[in-house]
């Protein structure tokens, strides 16, 4: 009987992949179909099968629904105020051109985790192009660091939506994820950017990997172009207004425009991110110390902490978008969060079905023989799903859901399974990933060049992550 149920599990997983890849069915629908098939074939009966799907969806939404929603909305307020670009500019002044790939990677992955990958990419891609044009740094290294940073921020760092969604079914507290995700995220980004930059020096060829028809004027002027224009302007007796405009250009090549109101100090502008992180960490640390502070427990709960961050973000965004624009801004964030929440919820449905048909007990007995199997399985399943259907979030959540039912019976920390699923979900991104094409078009690469940069950069992070997870498995 056990073997038959495992066969049905394999059929369900393969069926989900085929529905997404071959039949072009939306992943939400495919996951629900797979969950219902497994429930009925596993012997739950029709009524109990529907109930299991509903319960799994509802339970996971209870855990992470508001957290994801508030996190995405915070991202929209940060976009409106231009805080992300200001952070990049400030860090570049500190480290200079040679450190620019690490600045981009760490900014996108640690300072502003990828609350929504596409939105962050649209904001940061022109900044990466402008940095390359102004400093002469290879666009391959800069773009690769951006691909790595955004993926790390999405999959392993709070409040990345995939990281939070995976934490739910695995039972990883958000505070624990925060304490592990930040330092490991830095390690993943620094190592991956270094290795990918070395590869790009050997295999990147601008003649074949850059789209020759791409108009890079969207990235501003290079130093040479700026100098030539300035000399031509002086030669023609132009007014000093143009010179003043040139002097206002930042090190990224973007033109600094006078905002309608005075800009907040950068540290203050980042409070929508800083305040929730400090509250969550404080609550986690007091819990570790054995102290129970009721007020801090309330304020440091992820839902309340992120709500406070969102309210701060709204206040800061009002001078930029006006009071009338705030509702539109938050509505946009809610619409963005909607699809993410559906993906997350249906993965919870699949996890609940796996529990109720008894597959969790079967896997637990298998893992007792070798504790490293869950780590490898989580990574491999996530990697296969990413290659097959394109979405890193779906891949990580589904891989974690397969293992969630056995977390209480195996001697492997849940945070390690989360990291394995998250890093595995970064492997092998290609044409089935819609962000692959956004990356290609916004940064001016050929399809071949996008494979070298986007696919290879994220796969480098995935392999680095697997090595780190296996090493951690030896000591935890």
C-alpha cells in the first residue's frame, strides 16, 4: 500500500510539472489539481479531499498571508520614494567602482530583499546599466550580481516573499529566519558574485552576448560622452545651465532631479525596513534569553512589525505621490501580493494532503537511515521544479511542502531544509521564467548572453548554497 501511495505522489508531481510546462496551465490551478488527485488516489475520499485542500490553504494563509501582503506593500512605498537608488548611490561613494558588483548584490538582497522580484528588477536594472556606463565596469559582472542579489533576497532573507512562504509550512519562526538569513545571505552573495565575475572574464563576449540593436542611452552618459557634450556646449557658448545639470549627475550616471519636497535623510527614509527588522530581532533575542516582554512580543510579532513599517512607508510616500495617490499605491501593492498569496496557499494545500494520506510517515522512516537525504532532496526537488516551470517561489514552496509533514520526526533543523529548498530553487532558471526575458530586454543582452549571466549567476548561487547547507548539516 505504501508503495502505491508513493507512486501516486510521483504521478501528482509529474502531472503538476506537465500541466505547467506542456499544457501552459497556471501553476495555481496545476497545484490544486495535483493535490486533489493525490488526495482521492491516496484514499481520503471526495469530501475529505476537498476539506484537506481547504484546510491546508487556510492554515498557511493564517501564518503568512498578512506578512506577505504587508511586505509587498512596503516595497511599493520604497519604490515611490526612490530610497533604493539613494542607497546604491551612497554605497558606491564608499566603495568605489571596483566594489560596485558587491554593492548591487548586497543592496538588492540584504538591504532591500526582493519583496517582489520583477518590481525590484525594473528599479535596479537601469541603475546597474548606468553604473557600468559611468565606471567602465563590466555589465556582465554588474548584471550577474543583480541577478544573484535579487534571488537571495527573494528566497532566504526576510521579508522576501518566497522565504516567508517557505517558513510557514516548515514551522520556522520569522525571527529565526531573520537571524540565519541575513548573515548567510551576505555569504551567498559575496561568494557567488566573486565566482560569477571570474567566469564572466573568461566566457563573456560583448560581440555576441550584447544585443547590438539595444539603445544604451537609457543608462545615461558615459564619462567620455559627458566630456564631449560639455566641450561642445562650451564651444557653442551655451549657458551654464547645462554645466550645472552635468555637475548634478550622480556616480551612477542618472540625473539628479529636484524633488517636490526636501528629501529625508537616508537612514530615516529606510525606517520602513529598519523598524520591523529591529522589532522582530528584539523579540527573538528576548525569547532566546528566556525573557517574556508582553509589549515587545506584540510589537515584534511579524504581522504587527511589518504593519508598523508599512504605516511609516505610507507617511513618507505622501509628499511624493500626494494623499490621493496613496490609495492607488497600496492597491497596486495588494494586487501584486495577490498572485503570490495564491501560489503560497495552494502549496499549503498540497502539503496538507501529503500529511493526511500518510506520505509524511513513509518519508520519515526513509530519512531515519541517512539524515543528509532531506537536505539533498529539498535542494534537488526545488531545482527540478525551477528548471521545469520557471518560478523560483513555486519551486521553493512546493519542495518545502513535500518535506513539511516529516519535520517533527527527523533530526534535521527546519531552517536547514528552508535554506536547501531556497537555494535549490535558484538553479537553472531559463526561458520558462518570465523574469529571464525582462532581464534580457532591460539590460540589452542576447538570449545567449542572458543564459551566461542570468542563468549562470543564479545557478552559481544555488551551488554555493548547496555546499553551505551540506556543511551546516555536518555540524547542526
